[in-house]
C-alpha cells in the first residue's frame, strides 16, 4: 500500500486533460506620435517623433513569484496563445523582454503552457502531455495588453540631443523587434539660423523654440509618408 501511495504522489495535482489552443491572433498596430500638426515638447533624450509597427498582445501578468504544485511561475508577462470553453492558455517559453518564466521540480512533467481556469480563476499548468496540473486559486495576477517584440516590429525615431549656439543636435534610430539597428543610427546637426524647419528621411518638423533643456515643435510630415 505504501509503495502504491508513493507512486501516485507525482500525479496528486492532476485535474484533467485539455486540448492545446492556438486560436489567438495579436493585434498589429501602426504607431505614429505625436500627431501631425500638434505642438509638442521634448526634453533632451526624449523621442521627438516615433513611427512604426507595434504588436499588442493580450497577456497574463504576474507581479511576483507564484508557486503551484510542482511548478513556480516567475514574475512577468505570459502571452496569450488561445482559449476554449474551460481555459485561457498562455505561453510559458517566451524569450521577449519582460516575459515570465516557469520552473519545475524533477518529479513533475515538463510544461507547455500556463492556463487560467475560467470556472474559478485558478492558475494551472498544461503539461506536454496535455494534462492540466498544479492548479491553485488566490494567486495575484492581472490581464494586460502587452506591447511586445515581434518579427514584424519596426520603429523609426528622432531624439532631441540639445542645442549649442544656433545649432541643435538630433539623433535618428531604427529599431527592429525592439533591437537597435547600429547601421541605421545617426546624429545630425541643424542650424536654426538657416531654417526653422528640419527634415530627415522624409520627416519634416517645424521648430518653434529650442534650448539646451527642451525643444518645442510641430510635426509637419512623418517618415517617407504624406500622413
């Protein structure tokens, strides 16, 4: 009898089976700020103009380490991958900055997802064998939208770097999947005594005031567009 009980201990947290769901599609948005024609102010080091593509992902956010039976959920975001009538499923192996990580003890099965059980808001683990295990209620979590890195993410920015005399310095940066592209970084000086309008890669900005702390301006045109 004792041997039988010992053999059953690793399965004590099992609550049933589930089918993996991959029916969630993140939202891809065009990002452009500030709006065309709106007066804006940027301090040194701030973005004057940002344009690009951003992936917004529904996610489970866990603010601090949480323990389930046999598993631990690290703090951070777990991106939604799908849902069915019983569970909302979140990825547990995301390498994006800010993502939470799952660890397990040696006596439980490998995991494939973190799941939220709809009936009682318990958090559980879905194993690689599609078994739901380790469920626990009362864990502190939030459902959030997560602006996360993705293969299609791309952003262009202009950054205010200050003023010396009549000249202002503006930095240009390109980011792909949240990583700066070194070959596409540049610093440019503009002499405001020559013109109050400055341009780079199609972007056009009307400088209204500038000093060594901040710049006030209006975007007339975005990067390589008429919008």
